[in-house]
C-alpha cells in the first residue's frame, strides 16, 4: 500500500497522465487510474510501471458517466483531473449538442448559462471537457477530497487579443471565449504547427474554447463549493512517450520530422516536457501554498528556429521546406511566463534534452520509418 495516501488520476493511460502515474507511484502514492477500456492494449504500459502491481488500481470510467467516476474517486485524498479529448484532426461529430436538461447542471447556475451559450456548437470536445470536469469536481466534493489538480492548457491563456502588446502573459490572462468562437487561427498549442491539416469542422478554436470553459467552470465551482482546486496550464507538451499509441502533441513533432511540408508559418511556440509537467502537477498537489492557476511552460521559440535545432541534431529527416512570416495579430505574439510555478519550486530541462529524448523514443517505437 502506498504510504503517501491514495490519489485518483483521470485518463491514466494518456500521454501526460502516464508520466504522472509513474511519478506518483515512484513517490509512494497509491493510485486509482481511470481508463475507458481497462483491457485495451493502449493501457498495458501502466501495469508495467514500477510499483504498479501493488499500488495501481484501474477503474473503467467515462467522464460523462458520473457513477463510474464517483466509484474511482471515493476513498481518495486527492484527484488529478487529466482526461480530456485532445484531437489532432477534424471533429467527427460536430453536429452533436449539449442537452439542455443535463442533470449534472441542475444545481449549477453558472454552468446552465454555459449550456445555453453552447447549444449550437460542436461538443465532441466541449462536452467531455466541461461536463467531464464538473462531474469530476462534484464527485470530489461528495468524497471530501482534499485537493483537486485540474489540467487545463495554455490554450485557456493564449487567445487573448486584448492583452497589452509586448507584455508577457501570466496567470491573469484568459483566452477570450468570443474570440475562440469567432476565429479560425490555429493558436491552439497542440494544433498550431500544422494549420493546413484542419478542415472546416475544426476551423474554429473549439479546443481553446473547451479548455477555457472547463477551467473557468472549475474555478467557479471551487468558489461556490469551497473545494480546493488548483489548475495547471501546460503549453505544447513534448518528450518521450510511455504509452504505445501516439498522442496529438507528439504527432506534431513526428510530422515536423517526416512530413516534408512545402511551407509552414513561422509562428511563436511554447513548449514543455511531459516529465516536467508531471513534476508541476505533483507540486501543485503537494505544496500547501499552491493556489489558483499555474502556467506551465519552459521554452518559447519560433518554429523555424525549432526546426534549425532539429536539423542540427538530426540532419536527415524530411523537414519543412519553407517558412513564411505571419502577422500573429494583436496580443498574440507575447511569451508566456511560468514564474509563479517556478516560485513553487518548479524547474525544467533544456529543450535539446526534450527533443533528443522524444526523437530517440519515436525511433525505437518505429514511428520515424
Ligand atoms: N499534450 C499537450 O500538448 C497538452 C498541452 C496542454 C494541455 N494538455 C492537456 O493535458 C491533458 C492530457 O492530454 P494528453 O496530451 O496526455 O492527451 P491524450 O494522450 O490524448 O490523453 C487524453 C486522455 O483523456 C482520456 N479521455 C478523453 N475523453 C474521455 C472521456 N470522455 N472519458 C474518459 N476519458 C477520456 C483519453 O482516454 P482514451 O485513451 O480512452 O481515449 C486519454 O487517456 C488534457 O487535459 C489536455 O487538454 C495537453
């Protein structure tokens, strides 16, 4: 039995969550990991983690199934809510709508406004993100969980066109929901390299909207209920994968190495290593003084400069042929600051280490052949 108590990690088999589960097990926690299909091969790596046989228990959970979530969370001291759809390509179910009479919202006035606002928008992303988060928080409240760490995203920070020009973005900066609805810029950290891959169904910033709505709902829930909620907002997460299936952000780097794009926009990118994100999540959970939201990013770099580093390290891949300079738009060129997280004791590894470890891992997995 883990000596540090029991915590739940939602979406345990995913990219970021797998690193977190590994870290928690090695630190002596007992972990309840939620997965949608426990017997699926894509979750097999979890059972091979050190101490998993004694201290990891998997629960079959869908974020939209409250009872399944509640069963995994009951008995936990803390919860890390990591699960969320992070699609790479187009949304396949853009016509689905959030039901107006969703029972999960019956006692939550703020969320009811949200439902009304979203009833005409794609929910393949939005519903699991927002309703899933509210389900997790409600189950945490009922189970008297001491702290919930919600994984949000830099996507909930970055799309803020009114932010003062030239000022680095900090935790007071929120993505503008109306701007997300209106625009089709691919400023989403995960999708941002490869705009041309996204046909009309993902032409609005639905992912940014879903993460912004989910995080702001979580903070509102905390205010109303008194639940201790801390949010962590990572930028584009790279680094080696523990899981056997390729996740969206890793695919971004794989495609950059393999695809031979004719032309890409030379946009500013914010990058962080998955192992450093796991560390940040643990700090956000363990440090009593942690409060509010934390931007979690390490390196800000132009895409062309990133490709120059990759080319120097690995000259023989099929890199983009040309970069075009773009006007990023007002308030969208500023860097992101993780100063608040660093004050909590967080540090990060060099970019080259992240890139080398990622590419070596992709190579071993046969993903670059
Ligand atoms: N990767 C990045 O660059 C990045 C950057 C910022 C923030 N984030 C955030 O980090 C978190 C993890 O992302 P990731 O990159 O690790 O993605 P990932 O590997 O695709 O993991 C997402 C996980 O969410 C689970 N999930 C999705 N919908 C679900 C539902 N309805 N019920 C239960 N589980 C569901 C998936 O389960 P299945 O395996 O069953 O599909 C998967 O385990 C997300 O909250 C994401 O928004 C990621």
